[in-house]
């Protein structure tokens, strides 16, 4: 190994940003929020036009999750 890159939080990176985990929380007590499929559609759409590497990572994860859920 010749190079180790740390991001601003000190964690080891994989060379490009990626979403490794997510948590969906419901605002109401009954837990009847939107479905995961719908949420990922909204999140992916919001970030779709982004050229920022973090936005690209979010869109990629949204597409992966929507494919698995469908």
C-alpha cells in the first residue's frame, strides 16, 4: 500500500463517495409515512441534476434500493 486517503471525518474512503447505510424515520407516531420506494424516488429526483459527488452517490443508492424494493 502506497497511499491511504482519509476524508474530513477521518474515515477511510473507497476513492469515491458512496452511501453505506441509511435510516428512515417517520414523523408521525403511527409510522404511516411514505413507502421506501416513494422516498427513494423523491430523494433520487432531488439529487438527480446534481454534479456533486455526494449527490451522485445518493442517486446511485436510490436507484439500487428502488430496484431491490420493486
